[in-house]
C-alpha cells in the first residue's frame, strides 16, 4: 500500500492489513480444511491404500457370509442326528423295547433298524 505522507499509525495499520491478506491467501492455498494440497505421488499412495481397504472390507463381508453358511450346514448336521435317533427310538417302540406314545408323530414312515441299534 502506498502510505507516503500518512501518519505512522496509518502505516502500521496498512502493514498489518497486508500481513492478514498474505496469511489469508496462504490459507486459501491450503484449502478450507487448513491441510496443504498433496503431491501426485501422495495422492496415488492414498488412492492405493483406499483401494486396499475396500478390498479388505469386501473380503471380511464375504468371509462373514461363508461363516454363516458353514454354521447353517453344521446346524443341519446336528438336526440330522436327531432325525436318526428318533427313527431308532420309533423302531425300538414298534418292537416293544420302550413305550413311546408320541413317536408316531415324528416319524411318519417307520424304518426297520438293525437289531444292534435296538439293544
């Protein structure tokens, strides 16, 4: 600013105004967040890191789905052991080894089991 012939207080105010303007320009160059702009190599590294993180998140979701599927298979296998045991009990009841008045409600078509199972 041209302050020739101005008072010393006016000169100081003009210098202060220039300093504030320079600081504001520097801040605007950094962006609204106050973070300086990154170089191209930094931007590439960041993009690569973000891509890797996305891939890891997708893998975690896929693994969670696989775990849920294996849990369902395990549950079905455990339930199948129940089906096998109820059929054996029904067979024992038909042969007179045990009294089971409700077995017919669980096994529609009774199967003959090996005598070894019935003892």
